[in-house]
C-alpha cells in the first residue's frame, strides 16, 4: 500500500540526511538518479580490525510509494550510484551484499530456528567471498545455510515471468468483461488482487535485460556473494512479517568481523576472480538512466 511505503521511504531518507549532516567529511550520498525514483545511496570507508572497508547502503524507492522497483539494488554500478561506488573503490574490490531476512517456504521448511543464508552462483559469482562468509559463520558459531546454485543468469527468467503474469491478468480481465453475477465479479477481482499483491512484485522489481546480467540479488558478475537470513516456520507463525532486529544486526556484524580478515588474506585471489568474471558493461544499460 502506498501510504505505509511512502512513510518508510521518508523515514529512511531522514536517517540518510542525519548521517550526511552529522558526518559531512566522511559520509557521501547521491540520489538514485533514475526517472520516477526518489531513493538515495549513502557510503563511507570504515575500519574493521584495521582493515579499510568501503560500505554502501542503498534505498530503492519510487514516487508515491509504488514499487518494488530495484534496478539499483545490490552492487549494480550504474549512474550516480556507480560514480559513488567508484569514489569509494567499490569498483575494484570484491564485495559482500547484505540482505534482510525472509521466509522462503522451500528453504525454511523444517527449520527450528533462524539461520544465516550465504548465496552465489558458482559459475558466475565470487567463490572466494562465498568461502570467506561460510568460514565467518562457522567461526562465529551461527546456524547457516549455503547455496552455490542461486541467481541464474541469461535465462530470460524475469521476462518470461512478466509475460505469464500479463496473460493471467488479461485472462481475468476478459472474464470480467463477460461477468454478470456479483459473486463472479467479486471472485475475479479477488483473484486479481492476489496476483497484484503476491505475484506482481516478483516481476516489477527489476528490468528484464538487467536481470539477465545481475540476477535476483543485483550482483555484478564475479564481484560478490550474498549474506541474508531465513526464518523458521515457528517464527513466521508468530511474527507473520519478518522484521530485522538489532540482534540480527549484531549477528551480521559478528560474521563480518570474522569473514573480512579471511577475505583480506585472500583478496588477490578474489580480485582475480572479479576481473576474470566481470562481464557487466555500464554502457549496455544507459537506457535505464533516461
């Protein structure tokens, strides 16, 4: 719904504005810089165990609280965000993409407690970063799941899903054209409402051509691995909507404190894999910036 999403956006923009004003010399920001988008990016360079670490947070947001529309999620390097990434050196080093927590039935089935989730596509993404995160979770002594077959590329998956959703919506529209009985009209509109609220976000969140390059996590090939969290069946029954907590944040930080020194020890190998696999060309996607 537009109103709560607009409120979330305003809250996040206020947080970014606060950091920008409080730490003018060390924090840098930029707008998303795409038509219809009102989100921001914020970045800085921190030290973790005397290792300089470039960090960036991305707020994807659309005018009027619409969405999801996340053509700049993950470490996608385009437009003004891309320029800020280069300023922070994020175009030259492997990265860790942090996502929030989610309930994914196929993964969460049978889980008795929440677990961290490390993902890459072993044929496309950065295996050195992936291994560092796996070791980080082990050393932090947290439950974790690892997947190296995620984020398929070049399959036309989201374009196909968009077409199929369009056909289902068109079918409901045609059924409504011929509907006479109130109960039939209610049923058709109910099905349409479910499609829009539950299925549409899976195709609107990213442009189809871009998805073929960066997958569902917004990962430039060769550059990264993803760390997120999946929640147990017990937790979803209690909370209904997963909420990221301060305790969750502490868990992520604990893993990063263990994983970053490991990644730093193997940074040359990680950078070699980044260079060998990074096929992303910003010029292929300038149409998104218009």
